[in-house]
């Protein structure tokens, strides 16, 4: 047996539909997001999972609570797996960012959390899980940038882009029963 981690991005929100940067803004799921989380929960109910960890932001917590209702396992909220802090760009669309800061807005800091620090935060959390939950099956409900950046740094050969679909799940297994973050393999990504 191995430690298995299922990384799940929260269900969709109105800001997702409007293409607004959410960051740490506390935006709830919309009706579609609730339906997505419910469908995922039904699919996961045929599998064995031991525990759920969720970002403390509402959209992730709502997704986790819907899944928890089907699985009946404990949920723990953790701010370490919350989304990237997008600083000044939160609540804006790409068009609004270009209007305000120009086409090269990505080259400015604008109060955004450093991408490498986001990945480090995600990887540190995953490493903690594999050390503390040996041979367990763990769901982690988080956010697109945190999951995508973490996977890109952990498994660059599998993840060239950081975009993660809402309510998609990426299953990671620890290899060789080690407690090293470098010993993960991707089992599936759907």
C-alpha cells in the first residue's frame, strides 16, 4: 500500500465564469459549482478515502463539505493550501489588467505572491501529509494556481502548464513508501 493524495480544484464560481482573478478573495461557489462538487462527490463515493484537507477559502470549503457528506470522513481546513494572493489584480479581468497596467502587467509585482513561494507552500504541505498520513488516502481541496504550480515543480515532465479544471482530480501515489516529496508518481489526472 502507498500514501495516495487526490488533488482537487474547487467547483466553479461567478468570478471563474467572468474570468476574474480570485486569489484570496473569498468567493463562494455558484450553482454550477455546487452541481460540479455534487457530481464529483457521487463519483468519489465508490472509493475509499480517509480524510479531506481543504483550503480555508469558502469555494474550497463548500466543495469539501459536499464531498464530505458523501464520504463521511473528517475535513480539516488549512490556510497553507489557499490560493495565490493576487494582490492588486484580484477582481479584475485580463482586459482590465491591460487597461490599468499595460500589456506587460505580468512583469510587475502588483502585490502578487511569488509563484515559487506558492509552489513551495504547496509542496511543503504535501510533504507533511506523506509523513503524517502513511498508507492513507487523502483528498486535498484547493485552487488552480496552488495545485498547478505545485505539480509543475514536483513533476515538470507531466505538467508543462499550470491550468487545472474546476473539480478535476489528480491522483498522486508515494513511491517506495518513502517520505520524500520527490518520490511521487501521477496515477491519473481527470
